[in-house]
């Protein structure tokens, strides 16, 4: 399994999470980045006049966050360059976190999430001469060791613990 195949598997694995992440990113881009850009620009205007940037920035931020759509209008009319710079850095940070999520979802080996016990070795239901489909002690996803079987029923079960 090559690197790009692993990346495709990772995308398939976290596709729903990426869609939700994208919706949240776009919502925050409209709801919070426009007030942030307007507050930065208004703080810069006050700082050029010789007053405290941070006091004006936080005052304007708490006021502007309550009216995100009027801030969005201001961003496209007056503060377009500041808004685009803010969005650029916001999307870079979000892309970094998405990349980390994708890298963590890449399978470590090609046999991940594949059941590879003896039940996979048999064909056409021949395992059911020994095992039972419906009841008994669970050995695999669809194979059970019957409790009423005569003879040697010694089975070594090696179990893997899944932590998600």
C-alpha cells in the first residue's frame, strides 16, 4: 500500500469529520473573523492617534462580535485588505490542524481493520463443521464456538484491545 493509497484511506476514514470541520471553519470565518478584522483596523486608527491599541481593540471586539453581518459589510466596503489578511492566517492555522488530523488518521499498516484469523482462511462455510453461526462463545464477528460440542474444543483466542 503506497503513501497516496494510505492518504485516500485516511480521507475515507474521517470524511464526515472533515465536512463538519469545514462547516465550522466557514461559520467562524463569517461570525468571528469579520468582527476581528474591523476591531484590528479600528484599534490601528486609535493607535495612530497615540492612544492604547489593546483597550480600543477589546472594546470594539466585544461590540462588533454582537453584529457580525454589519462588520462583514464594513469589511467588504472599508477594511477589505485587513479582512483578507485575517482570513489568510485563519485558514493557514485551520489547514495545519486539518493536516494533523489527516496524518493521525493514516493507517499504520495495510492490514488495519481487517480480521485476519482462521475464520478468513476457510471457504464456502467449511468452518461451520466445527463452529456455529448463531450461538456459543464469540470467536470472531460471525463465528461462535458451540458450548454443546463433543470432543476437543480447545481454542486459543488471542484478543486485540481497541481504544478509540
